[in-house]
């Protein structure tokens, strides 16, 4: 019953969001079309429900073929591949809004584990690969909130970007997603949506650990 009701609300609110946001989308499309490299949307392969692949929609924020240059699928703080307007879109998270289309089509939900590129997905341990996407991926979720600024974590680590993800970020992110599956429900989803809005306004807040006091304990490197 929970899954059916959640899907119903995903359809209704994604449709409403697309209608309400359409004027903003028009402005962004025009700016992107006439700045940078003229790219507007970026459709990228991600891992979704039951580890099936799908194409995720985003506003373009990086130069063409960015995944083939620099740090690959890892984005660093002040990454030179990010365009000037793209930096604003990424900081504000506006670049994620086209994913309302993915929510409407059923590839995603408003709340769930963030869908990763295959390269990032394989940094999970085999056990986590088997369980993280037993639920539909989301626009936001507990992993997204806790790691809202993972670019800073990667950029400040003594490890290489890929080793930092494999050894530090992904094991804890997997624990968080398992926590979500054990606790998912309407109140959990509502709390995560409200926290997502809160962190846009106050990105340095530690409210998530007060709101959900039973979250897995953070590793020393992440404190």
C-alpha cells in the first residue's frame, strides 16, 4: 500500500512541479543555450531500481565529454570542467530539477537512494550492490543529505578521489541507505524532504543527526 500511495504522490507532485517550474526552466534553457557550449540538457546512464539502467535528466553544467576527462565520474570542488553558470546550478541544486521527468515516468521517486553512474555504483561492496537499489532511487534521500557536499570531502582528502569514494564515502553511504530501507515510510520521507529544503538554506547545519538520532555512526574521517 505504501508503494502505491508513494507512486500516486510522485505522479501528482512531479506534474505540478513541472508546471510551476516551467517559467524557470525557460529562463535556464535560454541562458544555457547562449552561454558555455550551448548544451541545455544532459542525459546520463544511471543505475536504478533492481540495478536496472536508465537515463537521468539534468541541466548541463559541465563541458562536453566531461566524464572522459579530468577526474572522470568524480566531481571535485572548483572542478575546471564546470561552466560558470553550471557552478550556480550545481550549488543551488537547480541542475537536478529536470529529474521531475524521471519521477513522472517512474524511473525515480522524490525520496530514495541517489542513482549512481555505473562507475560509482561499482565502488559499493558486492553486498551493498545487491541491496542499495531494492527501492526506487530518488531525487533526494538520506545519503544525498549527509553527503550534500561530498565534493569538498573528496577534494580535501589525502587519498585520491577514487580511493576516497571507495574507502570512505561509499561504505558509509551504503549504511545510510540500508537505514532508509529499514525506516522508510511517510514520516521518514516527509522528514527527508523538509531537511533537503533546510540544507539548501543552511548547508552547514547538523540538523539531520538530531532529526534522525538513530542514524549509523559517522566514521572519524567524516566528522
